[in-house]
């Protein structure tokens, strides 16, 4: 994409540096997973781990969808739990979830150093908030 955008720059100047990972981190995180789910039995737990930028990774449409699903009786806190870990903007999102009445479903949690990967592996599903301006970027957490 960038070489097309900047055709005057020689192709030899472009390189892709891919995200990597340490397999040992995953092996360590997998220890005890089977006996240690993130949520209670019968409860679906969705997790987003990391910063949620108010514009670029805006969770408001997701919050609105949760509000609609809750108002129509399709979800409640006995069936769904959403954990937003280390959003960096809890003071902005906490009043939003309270105003929509979904603060019983959506939990804003602090940074979890060194155990974030294990928590991600224990969740039933991982959430990714991605604005169109990031369509050419793949977050490392993928």
C-alpha cells in the first residue's frame, strides 16, 4: 500500500517487519487453563485486553448493541460478561455503561501485568475494536 502511495521511493527501501511472539509465553500461559475458566459455567465471557481509544477503537457502537440486546431480553448479566481490561479511558467509559444500564454486564478492569495472555486464553471470546482508519494494521494481539 505504501509503495503504491509513494511510487517515487525505490522498492528496495520498503520492508515488512511482522509481529512475532515467544512460544514459551504461550506454553506458560496454558498451564492450568482447562481447570480455570474465566467465567462461571453457563456464562459467556468476552474480553478486550488493552487500550480503547475513544475515536479509533470506539466501543460506543458495541455498548449500544449491548443496550439493545439487554432491553429486548436477549442478554443479561447471568448469561454474558464483557471484560474490558486496561482501556486507558475507564473514566470516559464508566459513565457510558452506567447510563445505558449495561454496567452489570460490562466490567472495566485495571492493567493485569504478566497474566494478560492467560486471561485472554481463558475467555470464551476475544473482542477487537478496529476503526476503518486501521484497516491496514493488524494488532499484535491477533
